[in-house]
């Protein structure tokens, strides 16, 4: 066949491989690449005089009308009678080389992707969170996009990610240590990399985290699965917390509480040397806490902690500050306090950002509102103009409407007296 094709090629090129018929050959090639049969007709609107003349020479008859139409069966028979090709595919491949069937190629690629995901599914069987993770990667096409739709690279990357995901959750290991131990490269899970992007989503499902849009949320996702990005820079500002254990953290908390001074707990301390929190004797039954429980007040702004330390000193009740959006250390501390029997009471700024933070604290930690309802807002002094999109308060269905109506933001500093009275 190769020898015959070589003999026919010069004559075929003379007949078909001309500028005026380039559009026709291109249409034939496109059909072959799409896996379509070379039957039926193809048309060309508004042909040039050169294209019209070339088709007239090919078929030996005038071509009239505003467009050119070619019957592909007639064209194939014409070329076969002239012994120029076996069929139209043979003609196109003689001129342009082997034609890849794109539809078939796409089918082969889909099959290879399916095989890769099937292999991975067997590895995570019995782990519902990871099974959902694989479904998400497949359904969203994320893995395909990250690996430029290369099923071989994608499958290898996926199995590598599965190896790491199967280790989750961990027990407070550093991210770099996890990466080094699992891959031999301490930076393999740095943000932005393909492997990190995949395993981060597995960590979110394992740990129950919902978002990973920014650096703070990504740290939260890792922490939810027991992987720490940084255990020193993340801290929780406290005042008046009482601990009864024998660790260095317990001693440090008691010293600062007795002195009436704030103390910042690092995430490292909270993860590696958790304190034994209890109520100070004078606060066991304050604000009607049930037997065995104790109250911890939670605020949004460090200025509240500073004012409480200055005016309440060593007599201040237990206070924790989120310093805006709660860090991993703050969330860890609040979880530990709740586990120790603390009843959390939260106050924040009366603005939309403050309500978003409060919704999170209420939902995740079961906190109660602390001077943070509709009546408290209406009695508060006037503050700055309230800007931004409204946010509903999960604990008070009337608060958002009252804030929208009044149009005033009230920061915690404006209601310090009411807060300090409870401390």
C-alpha cells in the first residue's frame, strides 16, 4: 500500500493539492479528526473565482450559484476511477500524513482518567470523607486542569495525593515536617502547588472545614486535620484565665492572672501543652453558670482586654480576645475551654464584619450573646456610619434590621462600661 501511495502521490497532488481546493481538503481533514464519515456534502459560501475555477476543473463541469457544493461520494468515485487513491481518507493521508481521530483520542483519554480514579477509589474505600474528595476532583475537573489533561501525569499525581490524604488526620504535626516525611521534600505542600491544592481539599473534608480562599482559611483547613502551618505566630490573647495543672503553661496562666496582666497563648502551647482550665473560686457560680461550669467572656478587640486589665486587674473574670477573625490558636483555645466546661459569652463590634465573626463563634463554639442583641445596639452611643452588605445575626433575628435602619456602627470601645461591669 505504501508503494502504491508513493506512485499515486504526485498525480494526486497535481489534481487535489491546489490553492483553489485547499478548503475542500481542509473540510475532509476536519471530519476525519472529529471521527465523522466522509459522506454527504460540504459547501462553501461566497467562493473566490480561483476556488470556483478549481472545482470546475476537478469535475469538468460549470459550478453555478452563490456557493459551491461537493458530493463526497461523487468526489471519492472520481478519484478512484483516476486511480489516485483507495478512498477519501487515503487521499487526505497521502497529502497530509496520518490523521488522528480526535473523538477516539478523547475517548481513550477519558478511559485512562477513569482508570486512574478507579484505582484511587479502591485505595480510599471505607473513608467517606476521602471518597467525597475523589468525587469532587473528578466532577469538577480540577485534577485534569492542574495536570493539563494528561491522564498519566494526573493519575500519578492523584495516587501521590491519596498517599498523603490517607495519613489524615494527624496530631499536631508541622506542615513542612508532614511534607518532608511523606515526599522527601519539605516544600512539597507549599501553597499554590498541585499536590498542596489536592491534599488541602482532602484535609478540609477530613477536618470539616468549609473554605480555603485565603491564607488564614488555608491554615484553618490544615489545622482542622491536625497539620500546623505555623505554631508560633498564631496566638490567643487572654486575661484572667485560670489553670490548675503543673505544666509551664498552667504556671504562666496563674502568674499572669494573679498579677492581672494579659497573657498570649501560642498555638504551640495549646497543641503541645494544653492547660487544665478551671474556674477561679470566686467565679464558679457567676452569671448563673450551672454546677461544674464556669464563664469565659470573649471579645473582638484587644482594647477591651487592655481596659479590663487596667480597671479590673487581678479581679477580672476570664476573658479571651479574637482580635478580629479568630485565628487557629483562638479557635483551639475556645474548643479546649468548652471541653473543660466553660460557658462562652461573646461580644463584638456592631457592624457587618462583627456579625460575620459572631456568627462563626456562635456556630462553632456554642457561644451565647454578651450585650450583643437588638436592645443593646439601640441603647449604644452613636458611632461611625455603617457601610457594607448586611449580614443576618444567627442569634437575633431583629438585629440586622435594626442596624440597617439606624445605619450606625458601634465598636466595642463605645460600650466598654457595660462590658467591664460584667468582668
